[in-house]
């Protein structure tokens, strides 16, 4: 196919005109987190830093400290990628520059030192793989995807050769569902795996001649040997096969060697730069190091979660492992120990790391890169995003959650430091600093060793609650069966961590838990009872005990909440909300609802409202009148909601179970009219209110492992006009003035009064005259006689 002439586009300027659209009540102010392990990390040339893809951004970390140093393509910038980044490649010309390819159909060149965008190549279709020619820095290879049927897994992949200097590209081959791409060290061969086939392209003249080989199982990865004409492939059966298919025509059997240790699929593998070793990983959470000449194997086991990709540093002293728990672990090649770990935002509500290169339907299989102009093109429009908060409950999508609770918390704002707390890996709590965008600590609620395979009983932290100061934490976990385990944790200031104080086993499955302002806890269970727990001090240690229990008409309680002063306990039983005296558990009154309620929550001490939430409705009662103040019938399913006690606001997220969009509505508790309504272009798993600032910021969790913050726009202070002080014509000369007559005590009082009035009028008129602008003041010559005549006394 003949090359197609194209030109590259210059980087778009940053958007500066904010008058094109009216500012919303809440706007996207911060995006943190992201899928760090969806794609292989990339070491810098000095092996001191590494780059990793975080959804649509690129983050630079230090190998020594693990600290995040810089963000390329920040999500809130007009020059950033508008879709998930799928591949990174260092520039062979300048190791301080990096190429990035994205599903937004662009290839961008960045400066690593200052994060500046240098150049853009607009392809127009999603890019799933990208490689730079090893010997020709001006040439690159990329793979684009195009849907070929109704099912998402049926798509065609097209491989292109891109000239980065001349800005021309040429179509090379079309294959079904390309899963990996690589280039031989000399650049004369191109290889890709697509389903059961290994495609090999050999450069003959100026074109590639293609042949393919068939494997008995689906292929998952491919890599070229750095020193020999050998290609390695990994498949779903756990086998790694070496094929001698490069450099010359294949006569006879091309298969050279088979390496088999993995019991399940091989997710990824790579060669060391000298070609002596091969490193492989899968869902066993074990890194296997193969010595190719002898067949000897070394293992690094118990790495915590499935290995998704492996990268070897340029000096071959380090291995970077991207793993399923959204973490990147740096392993030393000297002692085979984990040297550093970078942990992203984790959530068990996200079943797996979805590939960022999902195919998108396009009208044609080839595209033209946007032409360059002398002026910079218009900036692309960023995608629309679609202090105390003691309560937030959420409903995961029915198709992705097996939770038996209709509403349950996924993220909770920790009151002591303002961190986000959520269940990370199974049985573990993660504390994440959403302000600094970094992992803080993990709390192992249930001791658990990762075991691959189906049918394994995985622990689950169902509920999480904190007291108002963050001194106590309550977790509810389950494995299998109708029983839960309560664990009460106390924060140890000396060690800055939570230590377990009391464990209560074999409690009937708990449906909700909440702390009172005085430190007691209420839990509701499926055995139709709710229980009140209190701490008891035994010497220097603390223990918890069940103080009392109650029930109401044999109904199953769904949720419980305390008033802001702790004087009322509200428990929701299906369509009835009961109000109790916490001290004696005496029934004070009841409130009725038209639909079964899943959760209840109080407002602040100055707001007499109680909120009840059902899967499709919100009801607000006035506790002064025990009547319904207002109600809201949601047009769609309520996926999540949060009540901010400090501001008396309610945030409600509605969506469809299979929809990729959501709507966020913010209400005041005294009005059914929403303060703000936002359409979000993504699925929202959980929502809460921020604690770290005084603004009414809303934080929500997305399926892309991101926390996004919606905040009101900052007030713009009016620009004060400079005040120019003009000199006054009157001076406090007193007796030193030879022009103004000084009155004496001997003068007539009538003459003195007339003189004072006359002088005051003259001074006032003169002062007013000189306060005018300079160009409007009369000349001195025209004013002199009249002014002197009024001031001087005629003899």
C-alpha cells in the first residue's frame, strides 16, 4: 500500500477564555488515583525513575523513595490526553522525552523534566499498542482497533507504520484481536499475536512480507529475543514457547523450546537485555526467572496479587512488576527482594483491571493525521466530569456486585486526618490521601493469603464506621455463611495506626453500624434485632460489650442512625422508621414511608430533619412535626448518596445498572429543589463529602480507580481601583500664615462668626474644585484673582 501523506499538529494552547460557558455550581477541581498497573511501567534511561500510566495521565516516580515527582498529561489540562493512555516509549534520540499513545487516537511527545507537551500526531482511531523502531528513531509501529460485530470481544486490529518525521503512515496488516506487538532488535521483523496465530512480518525492500504460525491455545503475549533470531509467546495454558522464525525462511518445525510452570495463563513475560534470562508472571502471584541455557528456575513468591506485566530496568538491576491490586513493586535483581512499592487506589468493587484499549467503532480502517497550520489549533475541550461528613452509603451495580445489602458504604471519610478509607484487596482496608494523591497505609482486617483459582472463600469487609474524632473504628467482615465478625479498633497515636481491641465472632449477619457522639455503637442484624455496644476499660486495655438489644414487631432492621446530640436513635424497619431513647431503648415514636427504606441519616444538631433513602426514592421528615417535609422520586436507580452534617446537604447519584453515565444532584435538607445537578460521563461507585476544606466539595469513586472532586468555583475578589489622594488647598498653617487673618478674643463675636462662615465656604468650594480630574481643573491664572480676593482682607 502506498504511503499516505500526513502532517503533524502542534500542541494546542492552554484554554484561557472562561466566558464561553457559564460556570457551574460545582466543577471538576481534582482527579487523583487511576489504574497504575493496567500497562507495563517504563524505566528512565538512568534506571533511577520509572513512568507508569494512570488512566489518562502519566506519573513519574522515584525508584529510591517511591514518591510521585511529576504528572504528565494531567487530567484537568487542555493539552492532556482525552482518553486512557495505552503505551509508553522512550525517545531514542533524547532519553528525556517519552512518547505516549492513547485511545483518544493521538500520539504525543512529552518532555520528562518539565512535563511540557512537544508534539502531537492525531490518528483519529483508538491506539492499543505502540512501538518505536529500535534502529530508526523516526519510525514507529502502532495498532488500532475497529469493532467487527455486536460483541465487544470481536474486533479487528490494523497495524500501521508511522514515519514520525515525514508524517506519513502505511497500513501493514489486518488481524483479529491483536493482544501483543513487538519488534526485533535489528528492526527487520515485526511480530504480533492475535488469538491463536503468531504473525511474523519480515522487511523485504520497503515492504513487509507476512507469514503466520498457529498455536493450540490462545496467545497472550509475545517478545523478541534480544540477541538471537527467536520469538517467544505465552498462551492461556501457561506455556511459554520459543520459535525460531526470524531472519530466514523456516524449514521444518519452527518450535525450539517449551517452558511450562504456570498452571494458568501467562499474563506477561520479558527477556533480560543480555538474553540470558526470561521473566514470566501470571495469576499465581509468583515471579518466575528462567535461565534459558540451563533451564534452571528461580521463584519470588507471595507477591500479594496477580502479576499483569514485567519490565527490566536498563541496568538490569531492577524488575518492575505491575500487579492486579493496582500496585507496582520494584524487585532487586541482586537479592530478589521487593525494594520499593507504589500503591494506587484500590477497591474490591472494581472486579478487574479493564484494558484501556477497548475497541471503538470507526467508519474506516485508515485515517489521516490532522494537518498543521501556522497558528496553533483550537484547544480540545476537556471531558465534562460528568466540614464534616459522617455518613455515606452506596449501591454498587447489580451486575458487578454480589453484596446482599441494598445500600452499603464503599468509601468513608476518616475523621482524624481526612483520608479516604475503603476496602482495598480482599479483607484489607486502605487509607488513601486524596489531597496528596498517595497511599497512606493498609489495615489487615482479616488475615488472608492470596490463592488463585475459583471456589476460594474470599473475606469481605462489609461495613466500616468511625467515631466523630477517629479514635475508634468498627469493621464488619464475612467469609461465607449467615454470620459476621465485629472488630473494634483503637487508634494508637504513638504508632499512628489502628490496633484491634475486641473481636466478636458469630454475630448474626450485620446490615448496618453507626457510632453515637458519646462513643457507643449500634448495629442492626438479620435476626430482627439491633444492639447497642459500649466500651469498657479494664486497666490500660479497652474492651467492648453488648449493653442492650431490642426488636420491633419481628421486622428486620435495615439501617440505624444517631442524632447529632445522641439523644435519639433511629432504626429503619422496612417501611417504618422507629425513634428510640438510647439510654432505656424506649420507643418514642414512628415515621412511615411509602417504600421500604435501605438507609437513614440525621442532619446537624441545628437541623430538625431525618433522611430516609430507598433504591428509587428519598424521603425527608421534620422531627418537630413528625411529618414528611418533602420527598424525591428518583427517575433512575439511586446508586449512592451522602449526607453532610456540617452543611445540611444531601448528594444523590442516580444511574442505570448497565449505563456508563450518572447524574449527581445536591440538595439542601430543607428544600426539594436541588442546588446543583451534574451529568457525569462515567459510572459512579460511591460518593461522599470532603473534610479537608471548608467548601462544599463532593468526592466520588469511579470504576477507573479514580477519585474525582467536584467543588464550587472560588470567588473572584473584585479588583480595587487605586485611590489617588489629591493635595488639599487648605493647610494647617495656624499663626504662621501671613495671608489669613487670625481672630483674637477682643474681636466682635458677630464679625468673628461671619468671617468663620465665609472662610469655611471658600475652603469647601476650593477643596471640591481641586478634587476634580487634572484635565478638568481650570488654569491657575483664571482662578487666582477670585481666590485671593476671597481670602485676603481688604484694608
